[in-house]
C-alpha cells in the first residue's frame, strides 16, 4: 500500500541552526500538510500546501517556517533558526483532494520526524 | 470550543480487562470523517479506523470495536481483553473540510 515517507526519523540540532525535514507524499496526491506534536500534547495543524502555494496556515506557522516542493516528489519543512520550543514530532500528510469530507480527502500520515533542539 | 474532546487523560487497566476510550466531537458539517489513531512509545501515528458521518453501524475488528452515535456526537473505542501491547496513546480525530482536528489523546496503560 502506498505510504508517506519522512526522513530523517530523528533530527538533533543546536538552537539557532536551520533544519529541513523531508517528506515524500503518496505519488498521486496533490495536497500536502505538516503537523506538529509537542511531547505529551495533541497533534496540531501547521500548514497545507497545494499547487506550489500555501493554502492555509496556523498561527504556529510563523516566519521561521517555510515549506517547499523542490521537485516532483519531495515536500519539505524548513525551520530557519530553531528554538528550544521547536522540539517536537513533525508529521507530514498528503491527500488526493481537499475541501469537504470524501474518501479522496483522507489525509495519510507519515511516521514522523522527531526534532530535538539542544 | 474544542472540536474533539477526549475527557480521559489516562487509563490504567490490568491485562484481559475490557476498556472503553471516549471521544466526543463537534462539527457543523453534515458530512465528516472520524478517526482513531494509536501512538505507541515509538511516536508514529498508526491508523486504526475511519468512519464517515453517514455510516452509524458499529464496527468490530478483532478485539477492537467502535460505537458511533451521531445523536450524542460520540465515537467511542473499546478494546476487549486488553493486552500489554495495547499500551499507547490513542487519539480520536475529525476531518472537517481540509483540516484534521485531533483530540488531546488518552494514554492507556495495560499492566500484566
């Protein structure tokens, strides 16, 4: 069964450094998402992306964050200058379509990247 | 108001006991999907079930069963004869347009 792949599974970085988290969405999916889960808390929406543009973002997604689809397969989340509070699990997801409840809007999640900022 | 509420923060049971995890949701849409995910200590989100708003039939899959009741906006999850391997955090979620809303999770501890 097709799946969303995230690399690396664990990223350790120093405060102030830039990190790039990578995701390979399911190949026929057109909508891409990033979510964040701080340890012990719930999963929170960060951003959705379609047609090479951000379609929606949460208040968490400030200027330190950016997303990109650099080629036909990867979808990346960049954090420019990491802070201690960026330590979390980051989940990528993708869906065929969006906007309303249908089977094609189901978002499939990757296994996550655990980011540790020291 | 929270879209998805999981009032039970943590539950502890002894192996072989049955346990029910509660989930109450809120949406103004008439069509929506509900989900349950398992998050083991390793951190990944493991998909367990999705249910669309038009299908209120209860579902059973092995030791797992789900009770969806639109009248009370609830989508409860029962594990029968729990096992130590069931220990994890369980999240209920709602998809409402293009956003996933997760509950705060219920940590289940199954002791031998």
